[in-house]
């Protein structure tokens, strides 16, 4: 798991830079939060289909505890898109159309879910852990607005993972699984894809434009 965690840690650092950029360019505006919730709605709507498919995949037969985790995870995640929708409604903001990048995410993983199931799990490692360690910046962003309240931040609170620690649970399930070299390679590729795509999603949240933002050039 160490190579996967290294990719996830890199994604956390990238997100931190983008959160800092958000703070320095107007903070969490209502428009940015509207884009965030709309993106999450389209990203999570139907997500259970992937995890139920993974649970039934033949390659999961020898992965101890993985099927139980995936089924439970699918059930817990399947209605989160409705929470994002409700937060938007409580903010009196309309749902925005699905972005190209989120559509590409779905097309990519729909293609590989049956042949390379562990790629989807690698991407999930990123999505379920990327906000960890960035709570201070998220707290600053949310505290400096005049429109956030308990009725329109339910999705955000849940995905701080204090209520549902799915990131830690996924790491634990993968640690217990009997993974071969192919599985690990697919996990790594999936984590790389998850890192790139989620940061593209967040670029759109910040700018409203479907382009990658350059935050640093080495």
C-alpha cells in the first residue's frame, strides 16, 4: 500500500495548494460552492453501480473481507448525491450541468470496471482520503462565508470522514486482501487517474472553466 499512499499524499498536497489559491482569490464564494455541490452530485449519482460490480467480480473471491466492505460501502454511498442536491436546494441555488471531466471519469471507469477492477479502488483511495490533513484550510474557507449553515453543508460534513471513515476502512480492506503484482499495478494506475481527474474537477470548482490550472512548475 505504500506506493498507493504516496500518490494519495501527493494528491493531498496538490489539493492544499488549490485550497490556498481559493483563499487568496476570493475564498469560498457561493458560486464556487454551487459548482462544488453540482460536481459532487454528478460524480456520486449511481456510484453504487461500480462498487456492487466490484463486489461481484471474480478477482474479489480471494480478497478477504473486500466483498463485505464493498457492499457496505455501496449502500452507504448510494444516496450521497441526494444530500448534495438537498444542500443546493437549501442554498436556493440551481443544479449545474454535468461537466466534461466528470463525464470522462464515468466513461473511463465504466470501460475498465470489469477488466481492471482494482483501478477503480485505486481512484477511490484518492477520493476518500484527499481531504485528510486539509481540514484547517477547509475550516477557514467555510468559516469566512456568510451563506453556509447546517442546512446546506451536510454533504461537506459527511465527507470530512469523521462520520464515515471510508478512507481508513478501504486501506484496511486492501491491506488484508491477497493482492498480486497485477492488482497492485492497477491500484497505482487508478490512484494516478483519480489524482489527475479530481484536481481537474476542483479546477472547475474554482474557475468555472473546464481546464487544468497550473499551480506550480518544477
